[in-house]
């Protein structure tokens, strides 16, 4: 029963004597406060989803403006910088788009990663550099700040792979080049491995010694999440000098980038964990 913002639940219990009803017991419970909390919670969730939707729209507008600006540029390096910025913005917009459809402040990151991979395939690969991408495992749910940072990180890593691991026109074996993204979450930690079978890292291109802007963004975001990142050859035998497989195909050294990120949940997980000042 609801009247004037008052909500009462009524239970009627008959009092029986043998097979005869001698009376009844009426129980009343005022649940007005509980109902009010439910309404506020529903309203809050709807407001949060609307905010994510508007943020996504604003980011798409910024992306469109940057594209228009990029079309007016003639300097290749400037056009490339604009394109990279657009991809970063689009990766963040993907997170907000997914959150606008979800209840709560967590999101299944796999639902974000799939369209990000498609974005890389459509925007970065070309007929002379065909690549296949494979996702293995599931990320599980992540708090939205963690998902946002990780989306940018993986976009940068995939872009770096396309730009440097497979130079245009390079044919290293009869097999189509493949990039794998392996995910596993357990015990409060998410492990993500990004593995390519490209040319591998040389001493001059070591990202830990001479990081590009993209890899500087990656290491900065992983540090903010209190995570760890490491780089290693994907094929240890090729790195050791074995240049051919048992079937005679050329080995690709490749690169394995391993990310380990703590997954923080609960009411204090609204922002990525920050390191204390040294």
C-alpha cells in the first residue's frame, strides 16, 4: 500500500482453532525508507549511465573535429600525430559507450577490447601488411577507471605492433602474421599478454631504453594502476639464433608484452590507486 509517499506492507495471518477461524493477525511494516532508497539508487544509476553517454558523445565530437583538422594538414608527421590522438580518444569513448549500457561502475573489459581490435584492424592494417588478431581468455569485470586506462594501453601496444613489428612488404614466412591477446584474471590480479610474431626488438628499438610517446603513455598508465609491464622475445629459440622451424619456415622472433594489473573493487575503487610521493 502506497499513499503520500508512505509505503506499507500488510500481512494477514488467520488464527485457526482446529478447522475454525477464530480471528486474524494483521502485521504492518513501514518500508517507506527502503522504497525511497531504491528510487534514489535507480535514479543514481540512470544519471551515471546518462553521464557516460554524454561523455562518449563529447569524445566522438572531439574525434570528429580532430579528423577535420587532420584533413587540412599536409605534413605527414602532423597527420600521423592527429590520427594517433583520434585513436586514443576513440578507445576511451569505447569504455564510456559500454558503461552507458551497464548497471554499476564495472564493465566486462572483453566487450570493450573486441571493438578496439576491430578499430585497429580497420584503421592500421593494409593489403601489404595483413594481420590476424586473436583474443584468448576472458578479462572478467573491471572498475571503470581501470578499464579506461587499460583500453588506452592496449590501443597503444597494438598500434606499436602494426607500426614496428611488421615493416611494409616484409614476408618472413608463409603464414599470415598473427597478434594474440591473452587475458587471465584471478586472485585480484589481471594478467594480459600481447604477443606478436614480428621482427622482434633490436637494441636500438628497446622500449625500456628509448620509449616512444606511445610506450611512454603505456608505462605511465601502468604505473598509475600500480601494475607491472615487461618485454621479452616471443620465440626464445629464434632469439637464440635458430632461424628456421623443423618444417623449414623462417622463425619470427616476435615480442611478448606482459601486463600485470591489480584489480581493485568496492567503494574505494572509483579512481586508480596512486603511488605515494617519494
